C-alpha cells in the first residue's frame, strides 16, 4: 500500500475549477463534483445514501468555498450496481464512487490505461472479514439444503461480482465448479425476481438482497460466504486526475464520510430507520447489517486484510477475463484517509474489532450482555429502542412473555456468530446444556444436524417450537 506525498498543484484553484467544470471563468465558474453511489447497497450508505441525506459533504464544501473562493456543486448519481458506475467513470461522468470489491478491481483495471479517468482506491465504506456479506439463498420451500443440491440448476448472480466469486469458492468446497450449475448473469433485483418467480433455483448475491428475501419469507439461506473465510468489502474509488487537481474536495468528502460513519456507529437504529425511509428497504433488514455486532463493520480506514482479500480475488476475475493485471500497490492510495486520521491512523487501520457492539443488561435472565457469541436483541413494535439478552434462549423467553409484536429478533449463529433473524434460524434444543443456553440457533440445516449428531438427546426445532420450549 503506498502513501503519496501532497501533489504540487500546477493550476490555481479557479483555473482548475474552470477546466474541470467547463463552466467558464469568472465568478460563475464552479467545480462540479459528480458522486456515484448505490442507494440500496447498505454497505455503502456512509459514502452514499446516508451521507447524501445528511448534507455533510455539501456543508463542508460551502465552508471550503469561503476559504478558496471557489464555488462547488455536487451531482449525486444513483446506480443499481458497480459495473454501470464504472462505465460512467470511464466516460468521465463520475469523480468519486463507491462499489464492491470485485467491481472496484474491474474499475481499477479498466481505467488504468486512461490518464484522464484513471482511478484509485482511497477509502473503505464497510467490510466483513469472514465474507458474510455475500450469500446464496433458495426459495423458502426449496428442498435444497447444501450447494451440492444445486447441481444442474439455474443460479442467478452478478457476473464478475464478489458474490460470483463466493459461489465459485463454495461450489469448489463441495467438489463442484461453476460448470456444474447453469449460471444466469443478472443484476440483484432482476435475480431476486427470477428466484421468487421460479426462473432460478438459487440467488447468489451481495448485501442486502439475500437477507431481504429471507426477511420477506420468500427465501431461506443455503450458504453463507463466511464459510470461505475470505474478507469482502465495499470501497471508495476516485478519479486520480480529479484527486490531484482538487485534493481539498476529496479530503472534504472523506471527512464527511467519517462523520457519517461515526453517526451510524453511534446511532445504528436511527440510521437504519432513516436508510429504510430513503430506500424502501425494510428497516429490520438494514439493522441486521448496521446494528451492533452487525454483518457490516463501517470504517473508512484501509486495512491490510482487506487489501490482501483484493489480491485473492484478482486471479478469479482475471480468469473470467474481467480484469487485466492491476498493481494494488499503485491502485490503493491511503494518503487522504491517512491525513484524515492523522496520528491515530496506524492504530485505527490495524483495528478490526466491531465498531458497534451489543451491550446492556438482560431484563429477564439478568446479567450483563457482553459476549458477542451469544448476545441477542429484539426489536418490539412501537419501541424506539431494542431490548437485549445474554443468550438466544433468554431472548426467546423475552419474546414469549411479551405482549408486544416482534418486528425482528437478532441472534448469533451458534457455530459461526453470524447475525441472523431469529425467526428464520434453525433451532436446536440441547437439554444437556446450561439452562440459559439450551436453545441454539443455526444459519443452515447442515450446521444444526452436525450439532445434533455430536450431542445425543438434542433435537431440531422450528422457531415456534423453540419459543414453546424456552
């Protein structure tokens, strides 16, 4: 990873503004900053949906204008996925954009040989070190329980995406390959419709599409990308030429992203509800990802494991012909985010602990909620806060004893810690376990079956039976 020295600006701010905006000289000239984002991709909200809504970037540019004398305008451009955003960057229509790891690499590769639009990775939005932001789901009534059951079946995914790579890795773990399924290249919303409409047997996609379908009762989890233990992330890429001409704008953007990230981590429930209002996604789904112990760690700093993960993804994309060689040491530029955090940067970039953790006191079982391997949470209707529990068993007791309607219950997978919707987990009753830990949630049926096989007397339950057995 390289750190660039501050570039010597060859043009004055006003002249640079004229060249980049095409608005002419004089008091009416302005620097137009084109921001590309994906409104429904929860993993990028701190550089897109939530950032735009809070107006932080525009406020910083207004303050900057008073210092530089240059006027700034922001144009927000919403995209369904990374590839069309990259196409607009190639056309010189986007200066700063956010997208997933595979599209980021394609972006860097495709812009590499074009100096006017060459891009660089300047920050992270959110990440999951296990890779659990990519998942495979099947219809709720599907008989499939493992990826092996998809042999010969139609699987929808976004070709060249990290979810595509996750599918290839997962199939490889079962002794299969992509050639053993009928791959259907589709954007996430189209693939979701194909799954629910019966045109596809499975959907391999990134946040939030798989869990949105699970929450709606239209799908069940078949495979979690975390099983491969390969980190996945979304990141911010920027036009390098624009960066060098307007480092003050890039710095303002990342400062606004940092403030938005800090707000989200400090106010996850309020942030989830606001993102839901803006995007139409269920707030319960957004909170699954951005809540305490959520699936996404929001942090702008560029971490070594994430850059390593990009290096592992490159060969897959090269094999598809999606990218040419890309030197990550040249593509990844932490200068701006390093300047943003100053002396704290080394420690922040090395820290991969959850930025927001579930804490509190269990109102029913008693005791502090601290262990992320068991800490659970329920969101009751009409409540402006959630209730916590030390264990999933204690959470079920709270739900059973409450008269309030449950919006969503969140529990960690007993084997991996993956944050799940309690109503969609596979539950196991282990009478030999401690009283407050007898009921254990699992993400997929094979996990539950393995536990039962290793613990005689244990039985598999659905959610309703688990509530009754609390």
